[in-house]
């Protein structure tokens, strides 16, 4: 969380220096100041009106605990790996995850980032027992998710045709910043892909990684992280979780999904998606808040004599309402382009899966204006910059 505060301060400082230049390019209604910090604040209190489950008698402790490790692979963990990990380590939680749809009626749905887990095996990673109420027929919401939709304990939500009751609202870190969590024992739970494992082990990082990689035979890259190396222990740990994108840029519904594409609710599109003239890139359609960040970054490049780092013909767009086009074939969630929160720059020389040719000075300036870079992903996408913070 400290990096969020640092980034917010840095962005604020840059905005002062470039306010006049940015004001020339930003359309009416978009000020060059007030760019939101991309992500959760350091101090997150439960939203007003939301009931949070508290476990009676729970107390904090300063006892030393074995390190927690995250293990995940692009497209999901291969069959059999979870069982092998459980045989090797004492405390293992295999967490399933997929995008699901919250039904609103009249064909309108809201995309949610969903997980499914077993509260018993997950107990070592839930020291307060927040998930103890989770059972078939119920769901648990993270605090931010509950605040976004004004939901609380006892409310009913219909997801993928099945109605569930909210059993608890819990801290975001307990549910890896997911929006909604199902019981793994619930046969109707729509989150089915084994996405990641959380493991406690006294082994040091090198020894732990050697043993886990020795068990892995999947076709996709495998990532192993220790607690503290990434803000959120979950799959796709290099991007800001979807719930924080919604908190900052708004939540939309959609209808008429055909393959990866869908029709976004115009009541969200009209006040949020704007067209703006951006130095070096030309006419860009993106989220109004992302527009000022992008104008600021491109203006800085021009003023520092670094405009040659951008190929105007290599700009491949920003707003595009669609799901991620996953090469693995597993559901991969809504693209950040659907929020107008991602831009593809110098696309011709930075294809997906390559190391790319982006200049480090470009990456640094984009980061200063609040954009994380896809070149650091497990499967790199070096043309891609999106609203968020690189975990490093």
C-alpha cells in the first residue's frame, strides 16, 4: 500500500509542472489535476452501510508464522498439481477462479471476478475465521465489492442463473481482492478453473521454488511469489484487481455478448468515455480520467525531447468493450480496454509474448502517470499500458 501513496504523490507533483500543457489538449470537463491514485488506499475502512462479519473471540497475534507462497500458472493449474502440492506441504489451499455474470434483469449483466474455495483448507490464510460462514448456497463478498454495489449480509444475488445469499462481507485481503467468493463444495458454483494455490512452508524461497517446479509439468509459464513480493496473492498478480478498477472508474453492465464482444450500458459509457486529442497519438477514445493521465504522459515525452519513442502509426487503441482474448482457452475476464483504461503503444514492434522494444524511459514516464506495463507480465504484452501500479 505504501507504493500507492508514493505513486499518488509523484503523479501530483508531475501534474503541477505539466498542468498548462495538458489543459490545452484535454476537453472540457477533464481537469489536469485530481488524477486518482490507481488502487486501494493504505487505510481501507468498511463502506458505509455494509455489514462486516466479525468472529467472536478472535485476537491479533504477533507469533511467527511460516511464510506464505503463491503459485499460479497462465490459464490455470494443471490437473493433479493440487493433489501433489497437498501431499508435499501441510497447508495448501487450491483456489478456483473465473469471470461470472451478476444478473440484473432484461438481459443486463455485470461482470464479476469470482473465486471458489474450501474454508477449511483456506483457514491458515484466514486467521480471523472470516470465511467460516461460507457454505453451499451462499457467497462471501470482499469489502470493496460490497461497497461498489451497496450489498450486505442477507442480500440475495443471482449469478449465472442461480440465486445465492450473502453470508459475510470480509476484508479484501482475505479473499485475494475477489468480488465474490463461492464455496468449493457448492456444485452450482460457476468458478471452476483451478487458478492458484496458497501454501505455507518453512522452506526458504529457493528450496520451496525448486520443489514446486519439480512437480510442475504444465505447458504455460508458472509463477511463484512470496508474501510481500506482490500486493495481492492471487493469479494475475501483476495487475490491479478488477474490483479496484471498478471502484476508481465505475462499474458497468452489458448485454448481447457475442464471443469476446458485448454491448456496454450507455448510461456508463456516455459520462465516462470521451474522445481527446493526445500529443503524439492523435485522437484517442478512452476513460475521461485515463485521458488526463495519457495526455500528461505524452506531453512530458514531448517536452523532454523523447517524442521519437512513440510511433504514431503504432497506436492500437484504448476503449474496446470486450473480454480478454485468452490463448489458453480458459475464461480470462473483462479486458481493461472495456473501461477505456488501457492503451496499446508501438504495437507493431511489441507483439504479445515478445520482450518488445519499448524504451525504459517511456515505461518510466508512463509509470509516473499511473500506468502499469504489460511487458512485465508472466506472458508479456509489451505494447500494453494500463491504469494501475506495477508490483515490481
